[in-house]
């Protein structure tokens, strides 16, 4: 019997009735002859409730104690699902992160998995049990409870699938798969049948909320096939798999966007070696992630430096940047939190010309000004005014014909590139 790892998110286990529905789906997989490991999130809204309790108890709660608190959400769900399965006559056992021995570093609230021991997990499987694992949690080498960050249950599921060399990791959520873009913004958005790890990684990192970014990285590293599908439907979802030649024929696979970043500009800083390090070093020391960076050089030996940071870090970033700017003799520091980033993504960009031209022309046709640009082999991102985001997504979706199903020749999105 092969092993299948199934992960169910918060909306899938939002109440006892939905947990019973999940139990029936898990039982069906077992009846089909598979050994099953289930990873569950906390009930929808439970983690936020626990975080609010922590802040109510202490204005600045320690991360260690917060991890101890919020990890209880998954503990409740895993026990309830195991009980439902037992009530249906299936042997089941729930295990917490430390019982599975998921070892992490000690970066509380955003820990990274270092190893999975898993002896207990294998033992329970060998005894014929369905194993229900509390997602999102692990332990450091000192035995302290740690959590893996938002969406961490995805990472738990992929890590266990890699450790067990499972046949498949199924990620059940409240959508039917990965779409070309957000259907709430673009009604023509289409479900993608197959997407490469690299494309999914870019989609996740640029704002698509279907999978946690780190879980995709883990899957790509250990070649874990992922099936993203709905827990409320029997329809096939989206397979996340290694890249193949067929995927390259479609130039753009999807459009992702972010609205959680702000822009900081330092005007008239000296254009000499070491200045960039002086600016970004203190931000790195504070753990503030910098995304897109643009430097404009003028003839008088001075430059403007513009970059984006998470909105939640804007205040801290500005404090550090203003201090450094003063030391460097910069003219002023400005900020703007009314921006959005829209990205087109596709492995076919590697082998097709004219993609950037088409993107820029589509935005220009609607009077959307591009403030910053960032590119990689399979992605082009543009920073624009946030008020134009939804329009930009719809325009780009239409420009690359993403609402049309791919043809046998490689997809509607690949037509017309040669004439640009």
C-alpha cells in the first residue's frame, strides 16, 4: 500500500460538522488501499483568536509563550478528527509535532524544519492506523514548542511526505486548485491543471495564497508531487510537479499580486561604493526584508535609492533609514504605502521574446504608470498605484489570453509572440 499525505486547512475543519466531512474523505482514501497521514490546521479563525488573547494578556508577548499558546489550535483539531475516525470504526491516532519529532531551529513563530525523526509516525502506520498530525508545529533541540509561521501546516504536510517518500501530498483547501489569477478580481480566471514547482513558488511568493512559499521550496527540493484541491468538491485540482517541455510552450501561466508592501525613497545620496551597504545593512540587522530596489544616478554624483518593504515594517524601516540618510547627508527620505505589485509568471518566458513589451503595452493602454520593475527568468513584476491593481490584473489576464484553455500546440498564451 502506498502512502498519501493529506492536509486540511482551517476552512476545511472550521467546525465539527466539517471535521466529520473530512473524516469521511480520509476514510475513503483508506478504503482505496492507501496508508494515510493527515495534517490539520486549527479551526478557521482560531489562531487569530489565540494571538489576540496573548496580546490581551501582555502587550508584547514573548514569542516562545505565544508559540506554546497558538499551537493548541492544531492540537484540538487533530484530536477531534482522530475521534471522528474512531467513531466510524477506523483505527486512528493523533500526534503533535514533538511526538512526531519534527525538529526545528528556535526562531519562534517562524521556525525552520531541520529534521524529521518520525519513528513514532512509522510505527503507528505499520500498525495499520490513520495518523492525524497537528500541523504548524515542531520543537527545537531543547524541547521547546515552535511554530512554522502562517501557512505552516502546508510545510508540515510536505515535510512528512518527503520523509515518508509518499506517493502524493494532497493539500485540501477552500478553492478547487491554482487559478491563473484571483477569480474574485478576474471572472475569466481559469483553473490550471498542472504547474511547475518554479512557477508555483513565484506565484506563492508574489501573493497567491493557495500554498505557503516555504512548502513549495521544500517540495521542489525533495521532488514531492502536490495535488491542490478543494475539500468541498470531488473535482480534480492542480498538480504541482517538476517542469516539462509542454509547460514551456505556455508563455505566461498566471498573474499574482501583492498589496502588503510600501515604498521608501532616499533622495540625493552620494553615489560611491559602500553606500548601498550602509543603507541596507541596518535593515538586515532588524530582520526587515527588502524586495525591489531601484537606483537612479544623476550627473552630479548623487543618486536616488528606492526600495520596497512590508507595510508592517514601514515604521521601523523608516526610523533606521532616516538615521542612515542623515549620516550620509541625503536630502530627504519619503515613503508611499499606496502601491501594489503585479507579476506575470511562466516558465515559457525563458524561450519567448517580447513578453515584457506586451506587459508594458497592456498597462500603458489603460494609463497605468509603472513605478518600479523587477525581473527574473520566469517573472516580471511591476509596482503601480494600488488604486489601479484590479484593472491591471484584468488587463494583463486578457493580454496574455489566460482565460482561454491551452491548445494542444502549447496554449493560447503562446500565440503572437513572434510579431513583437
